[in-house]
């Protein structure tokens, strides 16, 4: 997708929703020359277009696969920036691995972006084994995590908007919901899902070592019960 720098980004954002409407329940990956800059995707600044695009992605629960790099996706005589984005929906985010900006020169001002597509290597629900995820948490990314987590919770779990009731009321709504519900397991799954989505979007994942994988598999059965780590 290409977002023309000479027109309002609000003209192009509805295209994302149109594609998602046709891709419900399916893997969707967007490769976008966004002409939008944001610290969310590791640029040095956030401009008006980047703020609008970032809000659009949060509302639609889409994830930026771009990882921090010493290189930029776009470089010309006027400067360098990260305006080329790899965007994925919930069904696709676990399949994008080893995202990087290639050092090889391209035939344009845009650098080559590389990533691998495959099954989620961190979660194997088909075998009953859940491999422990670890994230590299930085102070810079915690505010992004909080914003995304609150947005997911208010949309999926509480059905309220912080713009209407304020962030401080969100915790109260969650507490009341948990105390009144009779479906504790379902509520727990919703919370875990919201945390998982927010972490995937905000932080970089580390890969488990072979030792950790063996230990996880060993600790999977304890006292006759299956345990899992997230």
C-alpha cells in the first residue's frame, strides 16, 4: 500500500478497514509505504501522519512487525526515516520472524526489508505445550504497552471508553466485572489475551534457548496436572 505524502492520510486509512472486512478470520499482512513517522515504529520523531496511523492501528488491533535497527527503511539526500511498515493482524503476527532492514543497496530510496513467514514458534497449542515467552522491556515502550492494553480492555472486555469515563474508572469497571461474573475462566482468558496482544505489539521477544525449552517440557506435568507458563 502507498499513502501519498501530498494528500491527507485520512483518505488512505479507510483502505485498511476495507481489506480487513474481506479478511475476517484470515491472515492479513500489510506492506505499507506510509510516509508517516512515529516513535512507535522506531523513528526519531512522531508527526501528524504517524499519530493518526498509530491510533488507527490500535483501534483495529493491528501490530507493527518492524524491529529496532541501526538502519532506516527510507534514506535520501534529504534525510532518513522509518516510513515503510510491515503491519499484521492477530492471526499473522506470530508468523512474522526475524524482521530486519537489509544492508544491501536497493534501486530506490527505500531499503530492502526482510522477514520470515512461518508458524508461531513460541506457542504450540496443538500439542498442549505452551512455550514461555520473554520480552525485552524498555522504559520507552512501557507507555505504548499501557495505551494498547487499555484500548484492548475497554473494547473487548469492558465495552466502555476511557474517553467517556476516564482511565481511573477502567480499573473499577474491571474489578466489578470480575466480582460479578460467573465465568472466571473466560474472564481470565480475556485478560491473558489482552496482555499477550499488548506485549507482542510493544516489546521485542527473545528466543528460548534449547535448555529453557527442555525445562518447560519437563515442568509441563506436575502432580498429575498440566501446567503452562506464559
